C-alpha cells in the first residue's frame, strides 16, 4: 500500500514540476530581459492554527518556482515584510478578505494586486505614497483594481 501511495505521490510531484517548468518558460519568454521579483518566503514562519492554511502553505512549492525561473531569467528575492498588509498608497493596516479596503485612504484593491504593487515598489527602491500610486495607476491602464470589477466585465 505504501509503495502504491509513494508511486502516485511521486507522479503528482513530477506533474507539478512539469507545470512549473512550462509556466516559468512562458513568463520568461513573454517578459524577456525583465527582472522578476519573488517574495523570499519562509514557510515555517507562515504557519498558523488553521489546518487548511497550513496544508496550502505546505503544498506550495515557491522554492522550485524561483529556482526554475532563475534558470530562464534574472530573479530578485524581495522582503515579504508587510507586502500584503501595507496599502500600496502608504499606510500599514490589515484588512481581511480578497478585497483590500484601506482604512486610511479608502483604496479598494484586489489583495494580491496590492501586494504585487508593494513588491514592485520595493524592487524599484520606491516608498509607497498616494501620489506615486496615482501616477502608477495612470500608466498601467487596462488592469482592474478589484475582483468585483473583473467579474462585472465578464458579465
Ligand atoms: Zn491606503
């Protein structure tokens, strides 16, 4: 029984690795010459009391993603501190849910997008501010701020 489980578990791991190979190749080709920033995450520090959360953290293979990406393009590791908590226009607060609603400035933005903007600012050596945020959003026309907006577009 154990051998059977091992066989399927290995098959699943290979399938995941194969997928990471493919997706990193597509990203590297689409953004040739770019530096790709990744959060330098520490799995042990991310564990909490939720079993589901811990299982998802354990399953995620960021190290492999970063390693395979670094064969194909330049990679920079970024400090994840406050990346998800800081509002990308400045203030640090920690609203819950997929939609990040800042208590300071009222910004409503997709939680993941907010974290990505913070990491981008870190890569560029910039500090988040409302003025900078407005400038960036103006330049990046065509992306939606919230999941709700994306849903509305699909309807
Ligand atoms: Zn804010």
